[in-house]
């Protein structure tokens, strides 16, 4: 939908500082923002690494920004989603990574794109997210994901045995290296590498993809957006790794976890009218070229 955002006066910049060229790009963008009269913030971790403690902001401050600007690849955008914790703040990515399925802007377009963002001249693409609740004894914690939730075996462990319930009814017992629960946005990520289908983000559904299953039943299952999945891992208590958008958040034996559509959504800034299918085809070609 078309944004009705007034001029933006505060932004948070989320750079991937592990890439050697990005600190310089981030500093130049910060200087440019200052010249525009815009207050620019950095997550406190990034402010420390860049030696700019005066720009340090905590999550509460970042959630009041007019926009979040990501410098890096898709992983940087996913990191911004984690930082926002469900807050409906517009996010835009400058593709300084390899492929950038989620990134809207190429490096040579950055400053004209920033002028449009500050002017509020953009559309918002709302993306479905997943909510995951993990339980282990008295421990319980909630996570949000834009791409996927992955449940995987820990290092040097045997395959997991997982009873999967859909809407409180036992669906199947999976014996596998793990399970991936992906959104349509995440269908081009980990789920895709596990053999799952590509799904337009215009849809709302959940993909359940087994990882190396020890079974004749190896297909990805498509679940409805309103379906709730519960996974019981108490049959054989092995150490598991819970991954949220490619980032391991927990590594321990757990009792159960629940996965369902989140109430909050990711708000991605769109400056161009592009077909998802054309974008996917073009990005996949870039990926194949990079692999060669």
C-alpha cells in the first residue's frame, strides 16, 4: 500500500560491519544524513564498533525511528527485524551483499533512494512473520521470524524424533535432522535449499520442510496461515539448535515448541514496481553466477 508517511526526521542505520567496505559507507551515509537535518542512530553494538558512542541507541529508541536503513545483504535486514521485535517501522535494504532477495536498493542508487525515503515517497510491503514459543522445563521464550524457524539436531547428535501436532491433532512423527518452518518470504531461503517450493510473498501460509528425513515421507507440507503447530521432543531428549532467520538463538535439550503466524508484520519499503517472479529469476541467476 502507498505510504502516507510525512517527512522522516529520525532513522536508524544497521550496517553489516563484518564486511570491510561497509564501515566507510556507513560513516559517509551518517554524514549525509546530518547534512539533511536528519537524526541518525546506531544500535549500541554498531555504535561501539564504529567508534561513535554518541549515536548509540537501545531497542526502545530504535523502535521510534521513522525508518531503518540496512547496509548489507538479506542477513542484515533479518537482523534489523530481530532488533525491532515486531515494531511496525519501515525497513529498506541497500544491497551490499551477494544476492539480496529482500534488498530494494543497489549501491549506485543509494542516495537518490534515501532522498525518497526521507520524503516519505515509498510504498510498504507488509510481510507475514512467524511466532515461536520454546519451552524447556520452567524456561519459556518467544521469538519472531521473517524467513523461518529451524529446529535442528545439535553437534554430534543422532537424528531427532519429533511428534508434530497441527491444531492439536497428531500429524506425524518425524525422524530427521530437523524441521524448517518457513514463511512465503523465507521460501527462497533455507526451505528452498531443503527442496521446498517457491511461494510469492503475496500469500499467507507456512511451509513445513523436513531436513534429511529418515522416511519415505520427504515432502514439504503447506499449512494454512491460521494453523498452529506444536512439536513434542520429549520422546527422545536430544540437544537441539533453534535457528531464527539463520541465527542460532538456543542450543539445549528442549521439551516442546509452538509455531504460528505472528500478529506483527515486517514492513519493507518499496520504491519500485517489480514482479516477484521476475525478481526471483534474476536474483537466482546472480546467485548461480556467484557460485561459479
